[in-house]
C-alpha cells in the first residue's frame, strides 16, 4: 500500500492523470481483496471519474467491472450490477475488448440470473439467455486464441 501511496503522490505531482487513475483502480482492487468494500467502491468510482476524464475506454470498462464486483459480492445489489455491466458492455463492444467483454457478460448474466423472476415478469428473460450465449461465444473465442472482437 505504501508503494501505491507514493506512486499516487508522484503521478499527482507530475500531472499524469492516467497514471493517477491506474493507481486509484489498484487501491480499489486491494481494498476489495481486503473486504473493505466501502473503501473499494470509493476508489473504483474515483478511478472511473479519472479514466473518463482522460478518455481511457478500456480502463473505464475495468473500473465499471470493479464497481460491479462490489455490488455483486458485497451488497447483493443486482440492479446496480446490471446497470454497471450494461455500461461496461457498451464500452467493451465499442473498443473490441473481447477479454473484458467476456468478464462483463459473466457478471451481467449472473445479475440476470439473480433477478430472473423480476425480469421474467417484466418481459426481459430472453435478454438473460442472450447474454449467457454471448458470454459463452466470447469464452470460446478466447480459448481459440483471439482476444479482440472482429467487426
């Protein structure tokens, strides 16, 4: 943690906002692993704001997945997980990030699974199946050695 703190100070001193965003995301991941989930989500959200500012789309997707992980594993807040993964999915599809997209779709499929009855009553159950199928397709592409989407 001390090295992250020193790196953060250095990035702020030299005005490297992308580097600062990277370190904030690292703090989020560390606090997530330490199960300090309030602190983790705060760092992930701050990292997301910085990544939006510097327009780093791939790392924005990473931040959104981090935020989604906290919603999933700590708060069982499947609605927020679903909304967060929807944003991450759009970004990852836009930039062709297959590896990140597969992880995002796994989270999204889990949210659909947990919200199945509610979604079924609202007429969105087929969306859950579509996301599971897409996630499986992308996982198969990863096994075949491709990490990027092709248009």
